[in-house]
């Protein structure tokens, strides 16, 4: 049976477009360009109340009623979401709610104008008893289209991980240490979106760590309804935001489910309809993220989508990266020179004591080990030792190539050098395009 998925090709984009006959840019066009430019820089707002809007809507529609009441609830939901626009512009949940409201209005033929309902108290229903399924029953649950691995040749799986201060391992096995404070998208394709929010670990430091995580699984054929999973520090739910643990009411709902491994510490989300497994952990006060995903799903780019900012796909922007090798060298040099105060990190860690502590959990001095040392020196939070340890354990579970579990500095340097060889030609082309644009504008003057 042919899979119902279509791979969308990532089309090359021109860096600049030359103005035509009516080419002088108006003030309005310049403003539009600036608006797009500023929208590319994510910001985080602690005032965003979108989850409150979601909760009120679910509460007001928990008990089915007349269609007029439902439409009134949707309009109330829309009003609530619109009131959050200013503070939630960079929030993935906010944008998902906008699209969801439009779908709900179309499905129920709701008019945008009309009365709105006040949220009413939700009467909790007793949780249903989970069915006891044998392996054979579970494998046959749902239609064929909802089992990715049955509908395609053996997929080539890829892995992305995000942990610590934070450190990023991309789908292409690049390993980076980043600043990325605030809200940033990790993944976005036809099937799901993932966004993290990173907060400073120590006041005045460049080091940040993940304090919030939002995952949105989009509607997919007869398999799953749209579902959102949201986690924050000290709140690692064992269910989706609507309280369910699977993909909803559709026939293939059990091909998406949340499985709690360790209460409050370790959750696994299995999305078998797209061959994807996600691991979310809380280690200390911060969250870690790891995913195993087929290349076909990774590359299922939506038409016209600009994926440059999706960290798992392209890595952190150059201006957001931290070279922890230089940081480590400075600390080691200060230590060898006897400058005790400058060579001692928070909580009294020196380069040598940080290495010894990381060695207890990470015996191989790869990039996971080096990231552990960096985190101890920059934050002094000993929990980051376990964050690096669990990140590597997740690699062993999720990465398809055992020879690529460990990454070393030489791997990262050779990868950077390869990208560097491609850079001059691209930079030259962009420079020529800029000069051509300036000449065209000058001619019009």
C-alpha cells in the first residue's frame, strides 16, 4: 500500500530580488520588509496567557450542548486569544490556537459575529479504564495508513537533542552550544511543531536552559486529532493539554500516545503514524528534549515555509553560538597561572574538579562530556551532569547509527570547515546581488 505522504522539496531561495520597471521601494514596502525582519527574532513574554484561554474553552465545551452554545464558546475563545495577541506573538501555542479557531468555525458553520458564552465550570468525568491490549492487538490498532513503518520502505531515522546550557545536536549530527534566550522553534513540518523557551541560568551569564516546551501534533487523516503537549519547570504532564493520553476519537487514535516513564521526570510521546518518538525529561529545574524521526518527516516542509530558524534542522544562528572550547581554554589557563578566583566557577568548580565530576557519569571525553564540563563551570549546577548523561542515554536509544553515538571535537571542527569552504561562493553571490540592487535603485533616481 502506498503511503499517503508526499515529500515536499525545499526549494532554493534567492537571497535578493532585483526591482523591476517600477522598482523604487515605497515606504510601505520598506516597512513590510522591516516587519518580516523583526518577526524573525523570537521574543519571550512572561505575560502570555494563551493557556488560560485554552483551559476556559475546554471547560465551556466539556459537556455537549446545542450548536448555538458551541459557536458562542468558540467566539469567546477567539476573543480571549485576540486579547493575548500583544504578549503571545512569539508563542507557538498562540499561533496554533489561531488556526484551530478558524477550523472550528468552519466545521460548525459558526459566524464570527454573535453572542459569546461565559466559561462555565467543568464537571470532571471519571477517567476511563485503560484497555488491556496484547502486542498483536496493539500492532493492529487503527487503519493501515496510521502505521508509518508498514507504509514505506525501511525509513532512515534521524535524531535531534536539546539539553543543558543549552547544547544542540541537530538532525545532521552537528553539535553546538547556544545562547538562544527566549522562545525558539526546534522543529516545524507538516505533521508537528516543537518550540522551547530558554531562561538564564545565572543572572548576567550567557548560559540559558529550557524552562518550557510546547509540542503540537497536527490533524492527520483518520489517525489523530490536533493535540498539544506543554511542559514547564516542575510540571511534566503525563497527558496532552486537554487531559487525553492519545490522539483523540479517531480510529487510529492510539498511534499517538503519551507514556509516563517516571512521574514528574520522564515522559515519552510515541507517534507511530509518523514513525516518531519524543523523550522529554526534567533534570533539576530544567527540561531536556530528544526525538527520533524519519528523514521523510523531517523534510516534509510546508509550501513556502522558511525553515532557517528551526534549530534541529539548521542549528543555532551564528550570532547565538558559544564556543565553549575557548571558554574552557581560558579557565584552564587561569587555573594553571594560579588565578584561583577567576579559574573557579560557581560553587567552587575548577576545570579539573568539573572534569572529575563529569567523568563519574560520562567516561568517554566526547562532546557530551565537554558540554558537562562547560555547564558546571558556567552555572555550578550539578544537575547538568545528569542532563548530559541522560542526553547521551537518549542518543543510544533513539539514534539509528551506533557508530555516531559519540561526537568529538574533531567531528565538529571538520563539519564547520566543510561549511566554511562553501561560504565564500555564497557570500560573493550575495554581495553581487546587493551591488546590482544598489545600481538599479541609483538608475531609477
